C-alpha cells in the first residue's frame, strides 16, 4: 500500500493490469507479462503489473482481488481501494508441540487461542525400542493434530460465507499431514491459500504480530527495453 500511495502522490500514472489467479498467461506464451509472472512465481492470489516507461513492477498481493472480470485494467486509485478491502482471515500456526490460531479482520486480531501438546523428539536407537518410541510419537502427533483441529472448529466460523481465507504457517510436511487429518480443513479446503507463514514459535506474541505478515505483498521491479 505504501508504494501505491507514493504513486498517487507523485502524480505517476502507470498502466495497471491485474491478472487473476485463474487467468494467468500460459507458461509458454512469449509475452512480457508471461516472462514476469514466471519469474515471480505463479500465485493463487494473482499478479498485479504496473507498467511505466521501461519499468514493470510485479506485485503478488496477499489475497486475491475481488473483481468482476478475470483480466482488468485498473486506475491506481481503484487498485488502492481493492487492496484496502478488509477480509476475514483465519490464521493457523502449527509446529510439533505447539499451535496458535487467530481470526483477523484486516490486520486486527478479533479472536485467538494458543495451546501446547507434548511431542517427543526423534529417537535414534534401533530395534524394538525405536519402533515402540515411533509408535508413541506418532500417537502424540495425532493428538496434537486433533486438538488443533478441534480448536479451529470451535474458534473459526463454521460457514465458509463468514470466512474469506485461511492462511497456515509452519513446516510444510507437518502442515500437509495436519490438513489430511483435519476434517474441518478438508471442508474448508477451497479457502486455504497456498502461501505459508513463518512460524518459529506459535504463541500469542507471534499472533499479535502476524497481521502485518499476512497482509504483506511480494514486490519485484524489472527493467526492460
């Protein structure tokens, strides 16, 4: 948003194009737009392109923009308005042994809950002792997943109409196994964004700061002739 405000104040009027997630150009297309999208990565939130003189700025927004068309030429002021629309976003942070869940209205946390569940570290011994340890550890991991899923089911809106997006944070493999086991997230799969937040310690302090990260865009500037 700071970059967009700066454009408006400076009187700069770049051409603005929003490529919706379901209308990104083909990877094999020879266009400049395709080259830029391929370089910044194909996101499920789409890509905003600001073209001016010999510079193109690619902005991957934190959430998909709500438009009436798949490909839109926009004024900077209209783009500012679209980016500023508040959404209801659920954040679930998970690492083995700890979870944190919150509901955001814009960047503001309106509800949150954290918890811990003991999970043993990896066991390096061999033989039957290791197998018993692994079975015990797997049970503890399942209990953590189930507790996190239960908390999410209780805290978050049950109806997808009341929730715009879900953003998860943590180690990718852990998150993948958690989604597979959690019935609530299976029902809300269409709301889960691909991006993953950094969650070194899922606790209340992290939740208090997570709103800024959730609403951070990826910005890359390219020059061309």
